[in-house]
């Protein structure tokens, strides 16, 4: 079992971030050094090639940090290739129905859970010789599948989505959810909070892990206190741009103050 899934199954908290612009695989070592436990390669909004995704996953495995891939859409190829490259799991956007959740599991899990294509001597097995029966069973257990709840339809269908076998986590996309609810960008609006609380309530009943992305640590805190354990803080864009802006502001203040 991967450290990420083991930690979550034991009730622990894992903190990661999203990457949609930085393509150098060595970012895996930087994030691991900083204490992040996972990162998501964002192929929904990002423009990573399959080769870049594969290289970043390989670096993550060497750095000891989990790498997940947010796929652009639910399709056999988009699900199979990251997993064959050794991704810890997938983050799947806009999962609004139980049928969509079942389709993800169909492509992501080996028989008997699903119908994932079998290529055993690949990056995911470190190109080693493996016992097929044992390896497929272990791979099904290890592969982490998180589906995103990010509009009103997914909230309405949450009971059915959370009941699909093989779904490990429901991950809230607060920005898209706020737009769907008619309150764009208001991620602390009572209507938004009520919708996210619904996700928590249903997932706790089904023993499903919950998670969320926020760009402010203070906004993450209450959701962690409510039980969310798979959380993402910021992105490569926000971490770089905000730190750079703060650095320039600090420097100009020091120079001005010393003049």
C-alpha cells in the first residue's frame, strides 16, 4: 500500500498541492523537501504531455512523494496511461453521477473490480517480474481514486456516487462549486458551506475520505477540523507568484525604510 493511502486509511491527514505550470520533474524533490506528501499533476487545466507526466511521476517515486494525476476527462486512455506510468492515483473532475464513477473504476481497476488493461512490466511495477495474480490484487488495493464534487448535480447525487465500490475519496472543487451555486468565488458563502457539509455527511456515512483545495491556510483549517484529511494547499502558480510578490514588497519596504 502506498504511504498516502495507508496514512489516510489509518485516519491521518495528508497535505499536497497542484501543479499546472511547472514541468521540471525535480519539483517533486522540492515539494518533498518542503514536507508536502503529494502533488497533483493537473491535466485538466494544465497542458502537460504524456511524456512530461511520466517523467514527473518517475521523479516523485524517487523523491518519496505521492504523485496523482488530474485527468482531463473520463476516458480509457486518460485513466490508463498515468496509472501505467506509476501514478499513485487519479483525481477526476466533474464526476456528477454514479455511472461516471463506475466508469472510472472500470478503467482504473484490474479484474474482477474493473477491466484495466494489463501491462505488467511497466513503470508501475518498476519493470520487474511479478506474479500476476498477486500483483493485480495489490494494485487494485493501492490505486487511489478521488472524484471531484464541484457542482450542484454532484451534490444532489452524492449518496449514489459515494456508494460506488472503489471510490476512495470525494474531493471538493470549491471554485467550480461556487459558480454552479450562483455565488462565483464566494467559497465561504453559507450556501457553499451547506453543500460541502452535505459531502462530508454522506461520505462519513459511507466511510469515504473527503478532501478540498484552498489557497488560504485559514480557509483549510475549518474543513480539516470537520474531518477532511486529503487536502491541497495552493498550487505552483500561487506558491511562486505570491511568494515572489511578497518578497518584492518586503524588499521595497526595507529599501524605502532605510533611505
